[in-house]
C-alpha cells in the first residue's frame, strides 16, 4: 500500500484520504506519512485541518511522523506548518512539540543538521516555546523535545534548567542530557552534575541526584567521581545506596 502511495499523484492520495471509511482513515494517514513522497505529503497538507479534525486523527499523524525511521526535511516542514500559529488542544500540542524534537534528532543522525533549514527552524520553535512557557508542565514538554532532538547547541539551556528548576523540570532536563552521546558530556556538563549530586547550590530530590550520578558514571567517570559517589552512599537510604553501588560495579566491569 505504501509503495502504491509513493507512485500516486497528489489528487489520487487526497481522494483516497477523503473517501476512506472513518475506521480506515488513521491507517491511510499513517501510510501516507510512511510513503513520504512529495505527492503524499502535499495531500496530507491539504487534507489535515488542525483547527477542525478530531484530536485522535491529528495525534495519529503526529505519532506517525515522530516514529518515522528516516524522515525527510519535507515531513518536518509539514509538521511545523501544521503547528504554527494554531490554537490546539493540549494533547495535540504536546505530541506535536515532541514530534518536532524527534524529527530534528533523526535528521541530525542522517547528517542533515547543517543542510536542512527546517532543522534550524525546528530547534528554534522548541527553544522559543521553552522561553515563553509559563506552566511547569509546558516546560517539561519542551525539555523532552530537546532530549529527542539531541542538538549539542541546546546543552547550556538544558544545564540551566537542570540546576535551577523545580523537581519535575530538573528531572526532565537531566533525562534529556542523559540521551546525548558521550562526546557531548563535557567537563561543563559533569561539573553541573557534580553540583546537583553533592547539592552544592541547593537541595535536590533523590531522583534528581541519582540521575546526575548516572550521567557521571555512564560517561568515563574519573576516579575522584567514583570515590565521592561511594562516600556519599554512607549518608543515603539503603535502597538508594545499593542502586549507586550497582551502577559503580557496572561501570567498573
């Protein structure tokens, strides 16, 4: 079916979308996203109305885009255009922002970061939303999107939120940082994780401290980091201390 869509003309894909039975429509939308031909994307652009279509169908489209194995810049362009300036249901907006991060990350994995203007637009869309976010839940969604994108230039932003935010935001930011490859876990990142784990600036929830320790232990830990983490377990609950000891053992192996 996908192969057929790849050779179809825009008007034929659009007609298929318009005439599909309601129970089959999500399948056709997913297939059109998977086809990723110029015609199928143009048909989706004409067919999908983010102001009127049911949330379930819009989320189907966004999930299909987010989970696309080798997305194109055109697919990211379509998602960004559909999100731009729209008053959306919260669930659709959240899925859309996370999808943008996922698409950016996959395009960068294809070495298209500097070649696709849409990648830059996608990153800026996430960062602009993060700067304007007022609710804690909104900030968490944007941080999750940055974790999906894994663009090194956003690491300073993630570090700021990791150290200064409330628990949910700190957790989301550290989780996003943990997704980056080892070559991007710089001395600056490690210093921030040390400050969080050892609570140099303020008190952090146990889960945040453990996540910071994981980054230190999973990315070429220094002997001093291992020693300091082991010493810190003396003051922790048994369950937490055991978890860290197991992480240290795994790192040593």
